[in-house]
C-alpha cells in the first residue's frame, strides 16, 4: 500500500503530470531527488501506469459519446476471444467492460456524429454475432475525471486504514 507522501505525490500527478519534480517535491515537503525516487518507485510498481495528455473530444471531432450495452447468448471461450479481439481493434471504443447482471458488456464509444456511430455499429456487427445491442447517446457530460480516489490507498496499520 501507499504512505501519505506517496498519496500527496499521486494527487499532484493526477492533476498535472507535467509539473517539474522540484515543484512537486517542494509542495509535498521533499527535496527533488527523494521525490524523483518515489515517483520512479511508483512507476516501477505499476501504480503510475503511464503519463498521458488528455484531449478535448470536441476539438478532435469526437464530441458524441455513446454508451453501448451488449447482451449475448454466446458464452463459450472462442466467441469471447473473438469478441474481445474485435472490440479492441476499434479506436472509437475508449472503454470496454465485461459486466455482471443483465448486460454482458458495456462500451463507451466516441464519434463525431450519429452517422459515424452507425458506421461503427455496422463494422462491429459484421465482425461478430451479438444477440442484443442498445445504444444511448450522452446528452450532457456532468462529470468526467481520470483522477482516482486515493483515500482507499493508504497503508494499513494494525488492521485499520490510516486516517
């Protein structure tokens, strides 16, 4: 698990990973070298998977978000593998989940417009048999974040999470 210093560093990195290490260190109370070592350890441990730029969807012409629910009657491993391979090939699919409950899969798809979604849909069903597809177009984005809550990541001492 992570200590309080790691959590402070991660909060800053989640907000802006381009900040200089010296600036991050100063904010958390470390000199540059120990701060850099901690960031390297977080990367080596896979806590920090990668640092990326977040783009404005409208400015790169993918301002329409579609939530796609998929139900299938096929649950054999061969179909599952073929389906996964098909979906990950589509750049329009930015999130892909296998679900519990009534829906088997949930996709978040970004496209410029309904016509582009229709083209995506036709390409998808040409690659794999799906029992039921339901699409919902997002009317307004109320909250979007890539920052994960870090309160659950604290080290556990004596069986209790650090407060």
